[in-house]
């Protein structure tokens, strides 16, 4: 359990780093006339991700979920790969990357890096991590609950983002 808490703590630190980058990029975008879309759904995304980071270790502790090596080690690999994909997206988009949907007028769509193959590769990372992180320590209820909530949120988010980028 203590190693799992360390993993959760590392993911929390990663999220805080993301938010720092996003805040800096939001200021840059706004200084260039960037327009934010989908403000109403954004707080729900935050709630879902905070809940994931709290519910997974709570489920492990409260329900005595075991670490099952045949499941845990592959899921840990998926978590690490998801972080790699996420930061590849951040690096590829540069200042255009954000946790919010912000469009800077005149900026072209990015078609390099993972965006060469996928329209929304960051959301692939979100889905993979949201399933894998709880399953590292057999927290399958959290994985299912986050997957369901995330499916609804990403349906809204992708529609908002696609509409914003097509303007």
C-alpha cells in the first residue's frame, strides 16, 4: 500500500506540474487574444480527476484490494506510457497546450508528433491512465466509475474542442 501511495503522490505532482504549464500557457494565449470554450464542463473534469486520485487509494485501503502482480505490473507500465504520451502531447503543442479549451486566433492546427496519427492523443493518455492507475492495485470499482464519468466528460469535451478548432 505504501508504494501505491507513493505512485499516487507522483501522479499528483505530475498533475500540479501540468496545471503550472497550463496556467502559463493560458496567460500566453490570452495575451494573444485566445478564447476559451467549454468553461462549464471544465470544473467537472477537475472533480473527476481529483476523485480518481482520492478514490483509488481509498478503495485499496477500505476494501483491502490486493496488489496482484499479473495485473499490477502491466497496469503500472500503462500508467508510465500514458505519462509519456501526455508529455509528448504537451511538448508537441508547446504553448498551445492547455487543460482548458483555448484557441488563439490565427494559430494553425498541429499535425506533428502524436497528432500526426490521432486527433486527440492526450485523451488516449487520460483514458489509459484513468483505467490503469486504479488497477495497479486492483481498485476496479474506481476504474469503472472513472471510466464511466470520463466517457461522458470526454464526449462533451471532444465536441467542444472540435467545434472550437473548426472556427
